[in-house]
């Protein structure tokens, strides 16, 4: 999970399974989503639709971050609406924030339980 600073407030961002599912439904695949979000707004193929796609993804990740924080007992600020996001970010910053949050969520920590000290552990080798 990452955070983003918007208008002096910190919000959690998360590329959750809910967001992955929504991206697959909207774009058909994560690869297509990445290619759309990486376009520049002045590209002929992208146009200002890139802004809408980035806002949609950022809003989805803000919502997922808020949901995750609530599941962990936090009380996060309500995520800003799309209109506020239009005033708070520019496209390169928004794209960098999205990719940082997506790739940062790929890091995982796994906690293993210690082995049992008994007959079953000795037999297992």
C-alpha cells in the first residue's frame, strides 16, 4: 500500500484484487490498461481520454486504499472526488503516482510459522 498527498492530506492507495478485476472488466487485460494509462495526453492515440482513464484508476485505487484502511481499523479521510483530482494533479504526476503504487504493491512479506518440535516434525524430515 502506498499513500498520496493531495491538497495537504494523505490518502492510502492500493492496487487490490478489486481494482485488478475492475481493470480487466474495463480494458480486457492489465496489459491494455497499462498501455492506455502510459499514453501522453497529447498523443493522437490517447487524447484527453488518458486523463479520464488515469482519474478512473486513481479513484479506484483511492477507494481500495480507504477500504483496506477501514478493514485494519483505521478511519481514513474520504477519498477526493474526480473534480478535486483534476485540480490537484497533472498527468505526469498522476501517471507516476499510479505506477509507483502499482509496482510498490507487488512487494510481499510472507510470515512463516516455526516448525513443530515433536514426532511429526522429525518424521517430516
